[in-house]
């Protein structure tokens, strides 16, 4: 742990990790601080049925290339986001979330989303031009969706309620951006968990 911290502390803005409840006293010994996370949620609003939403087949090489291209050329949609880490995104998209990858042709955007009973969880959005978030949410929305939860913190949180995440893995971090993160209600993007 000491070697990893020494090797990377001056080469990045933030070192982070997620810990389970059995090791919460371990990481502070190395200088990590626990950070609270908050998820943005709201009630589902209108539905745009005129927007084309295509479920991508992550076994198809062309669909995988489309996702990689969108990830590598994406404008940030979150207050805190990873840049050009297509390998980690594709790890999720080809394994655990392979059935949750959608292409919104009208917006030229790839969206990772999960429909859980009456909730829509938007895990991330990748597009090369900024799109109002409500348009993406309305495009994915359907009659059974009652609420929407984001697995990242959008740049504009004004239309969302933020709720403290509890019972999840605990986020620990150290680095230059730590004070800024402590003063904000944010959620570390789900696709950045390693």
C-alpha cells in the first residue's frame, strides 16, 4: 500500500478505493479519508416516444466499437468523471452490464442504464456533444418507470433530490481534490469502481 501511494501520489489528483465494512479502520492509517456519497434521484416525467432507442449487442464488434468511440470522445456529463478510460468502461459493458447498453440515435449518445422494477438507473451517458439530461431521461423513460436514479452526479443537480448513500461500499480517497469533494454532495461514478 505504501509503495503504491508513493508511486502515484504526485502523478494524479486523487487516489481512491472502495472498502467493505470489515476494513474501515485500515485505510485511514495510510492517509485515506472516508467520503460520503449522495445519489441524485427524481420522479419520472414525460416520455418522448419519437426518439429512437436501440439496445446494443455487446457481442457485436460494430456495437462495441461504437461504445468505445463514444467513450473516447465524450464530453463530461458528470461533475466528476473519468477521462479516456475505455478499458474499464468496456469491462463493465461486455460483462456485468452487457444487457444495459443503449444507443440514442437522435442524440448520437450511448447510455448505460438499468430498468429495475419501477426505477430507471442511468449509470452513465457518453456523447460527443452536450445534450440536456432531461432529453436523455425522457427518451429512456417508459410507462412503468416511476423514479429515476443517477449513478453519477450530473453537472446540474437542481432538478434532483440528493440522498445519502448508505449500506454501499465506503469510498476512501486522498489527494489534491479531497477538500473539494468533502464540501460537495456527489456520487463517484459507478463505472469508475474498480
